[in-house]
C-alpha cells in the first residue's frame, strides 16, 4: 500500500462515489495505478491534476468540495485507476 501520502488515522465516511485517475495523473500524484493506496488531496487539486478535463459526473461530484481535503483509497481488487472517495468525519 502506498504510504507516501498518508496522515494519522482519522475516522472517515464514504462520499458514495469513486474517481478515476489515469496513468499519467497517478504518476504525477505519486500513487500506483494498479496497487493499493491512500491519497489525501484537496478536491480542487485533484480536479486540476488531470491533463484533460474530467467528465461532467466527476466535475459535479468534486467541484462542490472545493479546497476540502478528501481521502482516496484503492484496493487491489478495484479496477485499475479507480479510487473510493471519503472525507474526515466532522468533530
């Protein structure tokens, strides 16, 4: 599992959608396209990291989150490039 972009464990809740990172984007962000990983990133930064723009569904899901930090999680069984999106539970 990629631990380069981790922070201390905190409770998270799924946002109910997934995002796709292409191979170039994965390399630019320092995560693996195929293997497990975790990545904490601002939603705006994720949108900006894509060399070609995201489709409407991705944009509609991520844009309202703005500068909020989200957690992307990928498991070996997931299709390549697809990440589950969650956020920290408010305290």
